[in-house]
C-alpha cells in the first residue's frame, strides 16, 4: 500500500499564524490610515479585545491573529493526520 503523507503541525501552524497575523495587522493599519475595512476591524474587535484601527491596536490584532492562526493550523494538521491514519476499504 502507498505511504500516506502527513502534515507537520508546527509548520502549518507557523504558516497560518504568520498569514493571519499579518492580515489582521495590515487591515488595522489600512483602517487607521485610509479608512478601509473599518467595519471589519470593528467586527473582529468583538473577539480580539484591544484590536482597534490604531498602530497599537493593529499590533494587538496581529498578535491575536498570529496566536489564532497557530492554534488553527496545528488543529487542522492534527485532524488531517488522524484522518489519514485510518484505513479506508
């Protein structure tokens, strides 16, 4: 039988963390400087306490996004790896 590929949870977690962290940080800066996406920043701020369209608020949102991305990436990789361990008839 062919060898089943697995995903490295740490790598996927870091990749997701960087992407989501940068996204929330840049979105906060855009809302602060150019008033683009302010409503979305307000929506996300209901989950990320302290996330506001300011420089400090953008940093806070970036940190929250990075942590969420890391946790999400690790969970996705773990679920995937568990599913490929199962034998399918």
